[in-house]
C-alpha cells in the first residue's frame, strides 16, 4: 500500500511511497482511510522523524477489518480515529478505544478534522472550569483548536477574546461567538479570568499580565518554538494566580467518549469544523509547508481517492 513518508533532509520533503500493510494488535481495527488531517505538531516531528515512525494522528474512513478481540466498529462502518501514528496512508490500524462511528450525515472530510483539534478544545474547556460569564483570552486562535474552542466556550456562555494573526482571519471566530478578536495580546481589554496560551515565548507572560487577581493561566504549547519566558519576579497583572500545564491526552475521559461527543455536536449542528484547505493527498508536501507557515485557517484535510 502507499503512505506519506518523510524523505528529508530534515523533514523538508514528504512523498508517497510503498510501505508494508498494517499489522493490527488484537484491540485494533484496520481502517481504509478516506481522509486525514495533518497538524502543525506533526510538521515539526517530520523534521527529525524517529526510526519506524510515520505521521498520521487524525483520520476518517471505513473499517475493513474488525479488531480481533471483537470490540469496536464492524466492517463497513464509517469511522473517525486517532491513532498514535501511521495514519497518512491508504490503510491504518487504530485502537478501538480511539475510534468512533460517524453517521452518514457527516462527510468523512469533516470527520477527519475532528480528533486532535477537537479533543484539545473540548478538554481545554473542561480544564478551564465553568464557562458562563467568565472572560477568556485565547492565543493562537486562528488554527483548528481555536475555532473549536471558541464555539464550544461561547455556547456555554464564556466571553472569549481571540488573538488571531490578522483581523481577516479572525472574522470567522466572531461568527462562532467570540466577543472580540485582536491581533496582539497587548491589545486585548482585560482582565481575564482564564488565559490559554499555545504560543509560548514572550506571549506567555503577556497573557499572565492580562489576568485578573487569582486568574488561571493554562499553557498548552509553544507554536513559536520558543519556551515560555515567565519571570517570577514580574507580578504585573495577577499578583497571585494559578498556572496549569495542559496535554490533550492527559484526561480521565476516554478518547472515544470525547470523540463521540464531538461527532454528536457536529451531527446536531452545534459544532462547525473550520476547514481551510482540502486537497488530494498527492499535494501533502505543499499542505505541510502551508501549515508550517501558518497560512491555513482552521484545519487542513487531505483526501485519498478510493
């Protein structure tokens, strides 16, 4: 079968190559992949790929072999899945506790954009606590996570200020319920009860400075590729607050349970994935570069012809 493989140097190129068929473990189903959604974290991993690693965490397709232990979706069922790797391929093995059935009303192109970004947004909202009437500052909001989080939080009554690279890219965030969109943290009208930062570097302390007394800073990444530059002698803003580290897989709720929630919200019209690019998977290399350059709003999706 064919799969997307990093061919270097330093992950600057990817191409389709012949690879071995997946060998599923007893708790894994084999999925014929119809679409997959790359994320920026994977583009960074492509620069120094581990031996035996291929990219691919967000996929959608059809089950062609049920897990040997009898769990999970059956052959012929449409699914969205979140394997650890190897999903940018014609077929992929996916643990059944990371696989959910997708109704016919949801296109598989849309379903492929749900797992990583959707799980991250849903779990960030859970960590942030009760949302109604609370003021939330969200950096890096132009990507998939930002769009999901804004709509989910606004639906629960949060007052979300989104930080977007440009005002134009922020227009969709306003439509999804953000009360304000700014292009720099410093331009936001605080104070905020919760600040969520995925950028790192100097942006992290800028968010801290915008918090209310006893506010909460949630750090969930460093898209700038620079560690947070927090100075604990600098207490401008919240003179006493809480700093939380977030990783989307550190949750007491099973992945499949939260994926089912996301699918249900999309099916009932209460969640609207923002897909800024849909291309055939032969164009994966160009899409990877566009993600690195942050030129795609929301999620990107690559499709595999039957």
